[in-house]
C-alpha cells in the first residue's frame, strides 16, 4: 500500500471517529419529548447519510488498493523502446496456480488444489477482467480434467480449448461461454502459430520428445521438425522474413535452452501428420540458432526483425538478443522470475504464467509488441 493511500485511510478513520462522536455522544442536558423525537429523527437521517458516504468511500478505497501497486519503466534498445508495467491483482488465490489464457479480453486462470479426502488434484477455473476484477468461474468436468497431469490452452475459430499433453492418449475440452462450462469435444490438434502460408502445430509427448509440424494451407503438404528438448517447455514459434524459429527450454535438464532456425521448408521430406517417437527425421533446412546449457529461457519474441528472448542465469533474469548463436544481454530485470508460455495468439501476443522468486508469488505475464506487463496474483 502506497504512502499516499495510507494517508488517505488515516484521514478517513479520523473522520469516522468524528462522525461517531457527533451522532452517538450523550446529551448534556434534558430536552422536551418533542425535541428528543425531532433530534433522534435528525440524528438517524444524518447517520444514514454518513453511512452512505462511508460505504462509497470504502468502495473507493478498495478499488484504489486493488490496483495501487503499479510501477512503470521504459527501456531504450537499438531496435526500439519496450514499456514494462507491473501491478497487483488481489483475487484471493484458491490453490496452486497452473496456467492462464486470454479469451475475449478476460483472463481464465486454472488453479489446482489437492483433495483433502483422496489427495487427487481438484482444479478450479476463475475468470478475471483485464484490470483484475473477478467476474466469474468455469464449471470443470470433475473426473476427466482432474485426471490430466499436463494440458495446454488453445484458441481456434473464436473458441477456447484445453488439450491434454505429455501423453499418447488424447482428450480435448471446449468452453461453453454461455453456460460457463468446459465440455468434452472431438479430439483435435490446436494451431500454435500460423501465417499466410503455413499452419504450425506442436505435438508434445513429454519424455518421448516433441515434434513441430508445418502444414501448407493450399497443398496440405506436411513437414516435421524434431524439437530436441527432453520434457521441454511449450515451443514458441517466431518468424523473421522467411525463416521460422522454434524456441524452448528443458524442464528435465535444468538450464538447457535451444532455438532451431528453419530456413528452407521446401527441402523437407513430406511427413505423415502423426507423432511417432521411433520415426527418424532428417531436416536439411534446419540449423541451430542457439544451444546453451547455462540458461533457462522463458520465451522469445520478435521486435524490428530482431529475435529477443527473456532468460534466467543463476539469480538474475535478463532480456537479450539472439545473435551469432549466442545471447547478447540488453537489460537486467529488477527481479528474478521464470515464465512458461500458455498461449500464443494470432497477433503474436503472448500469454505466460510466471513465478517471482523473491516474493514467492505467481502471476500473469503478457508480451504485446512494445509492451511487457506483469500482473502479480495476491
């Protein structure tokens, strides 16, 4: 709470004490019955007015407190400026924060809490608006979704999906927005990225590896790239000119990050649109843009045809540029954090779940062109 808000609150408390004294203080002399009745009526009317004002003031205090902890910073880089904003959403978290999606300008947050009876995880999905006000919740299929260890969000055809990952068995759920309920639906692949020529899909099989598939929109030709990271974070797809970049970090081998540059898709051998862990893939049009055993990479994004990344080395988190198979440090954040991509929207906006080490709190991170925003969950 800021000093300014604290001063406001102190004045409100003093004012309330004055109101209480004026309304409820005993009279110093006896008054006629008629005067007493008239006085009591005036006091009740006055008290009602003050209570109305007090309720309004408390509402204003609550709103101010909810969004008061906001800091902003603008950093200047050779490729332009980036605006960094940090604020707090006081939403009374209901368990361990797992993932978040942005859908129709609202955040959908998934929390997991072990059942006190059988120890199985119970999932809850709450909905908050873009400034942190809780506006609803989503009914979750109890048995089906709670048995899924890993899942991803996806948005397609203006619908929000949840899909099981890290497994060879498939299941998909879709949000019924009118009923605010998740419903099982036909199993489908979710598009991770698309441009004017290709749909890009990522199939994640956990310890068995993952594959990224490029499907031509017109010819339906399909080519595959092996990601290469064991138990990796979700692959982030970026494009500069005609080159695609596939970036992720391993959650099994701590501190390992890899970026693949796909520079000539047409040289690929056509691949069946399935994942087979025993299938050997040779991609002549792929080269390694980064292969580092010293960092955890949260995400990559493009700014003015430069591939930037957010990464953590030991106790510090940085913003850097990928160049000549290395990372050039551009900026050091004032706090250490790790983030995991939860959805990559068509306009290249990224939504990530984030963990802040110093405060031991979770949060939401968004990257949109020149803006990086952090919303701490309290």
